[in-house]
C-alpha cells in the first residue's frame, strides 16, 4: 500500500504541472522544454547518484537506457500525435496504457492478471473516456498517440523486472540522461534551442525538472520494486484526474457531469483492482 500511495502522489505531481507546462510551452518550444526539463532532472540526481552508476554494470546501464528510450519515445510520439489530433483524444488514448500494460505483461512475460483486476482496468478505461469526452480526432495522430501509449506500457512492464534488480537512484539517473540526450537531439535537429527566458518558463522547468522528473521517476523505480506493472498503470490512470481537478481549482476550468462521474469511475476501478 505505501508504494501505491507513492505512485498516486507521483500522478498528483504530474497533474499539478499541467497548468504550468501549458503556459510555458505556449512561449517556449516543446522539445527544447523537454530537453531542459530532463537535463535539470538528471542534474538533480547526478550529485547523489553518479558514483553509484558503476554498481549497475553493463546490464543495468543497458536496461536503464532501454527504459529511457521507451520513455522518451513515448513522449515524442505523444507530442507528434497531439499536433495532429484533438487534446481529448490524446488524453484518452494515452490513458490506454492502463489496458495495454497487462496485455504486454502477458505477451512478454506470461504474467496473468486476475479477473477482478481486469474489471478494475475496464472501469478505469470507461472513466477515462468519460473524463476526456473523446472529441473526434485524426487517424494518423491517434495512431501516433497510441504508439506512445504502447511505449509507456512496455516501459512500465519492463520496470517491474528491472526495478528490483538494480539500484533505483543509479538506474533512474541513467534513464533520465538517455531521455535528455534524445530530446536534445530532436530539439537541435528542429532548430528549437534558445535560452529559456522569463519566470513562466523557468518556473515550469524547475518544477517539472525537480519534482515531475527527478522525484517522480525515482519514485516510480522505487515503487515498482514492490508494485506490479498493472497496478502501476492503474495508478497512472489518475494523472488526467489530477490534471482536471487542478485545472478546475487553479486555472478556472469547468468539468461537466460526465467528467466528474468519469473521475469517480476511475477511482472505483483502482479500488476494485487493489481489493483483488
């Protein structure tokens, strides 16, 4: 239970940053934002973690690099899809990692999921649909976002295997460095790099870099030493719920009845799965 609560806290951190990030990327290129965000996250973990990287060995470094490549690929595909489809479609399809995670766990490692957990996954998926509203998107964009959700799901499944075997701090540091290098290459290739200016951008970078990156992914690595991939994916289904709630309280957004019911259904799905 403590590990699951940590994952819920992680989703709350991600949710509260939505408002900041939305304002920041309106005036600063998105891939450059990702590059600086993960650079700050890597720097925060480097001081306590750099000396421990050698404990990973070549297998641990390779595993962390693979996890980082999947994570960075998921973000890149999601962003590319968002440019071609609707925001609501992006939110819902990204949330499909909740369904894809147990499917990949079964396909890759023959991890069978109990019926009650599948019921929880189904409830969470229905709740995500109600929360997102699923306005019509574009097929190409939807497929890109789905590919991103698949990358996130595989990363979660692999973390269930990797996290118990390696030092969490060193593993997360290598993972974050790989993501940072990937986004630096993309931003450089697109000619997006410029020095961030203004508190709107720097405030978002510091909060996301330190809390939504360094703390959040270190917490995921620690928690997945104790929590299954499917339970992790279910906890991550709360991210759009927190984003909606903080949007209401901090940004003046309004949620309809269906969205509020969707939030409740997601919570119910997690409780059903946890009870199992």
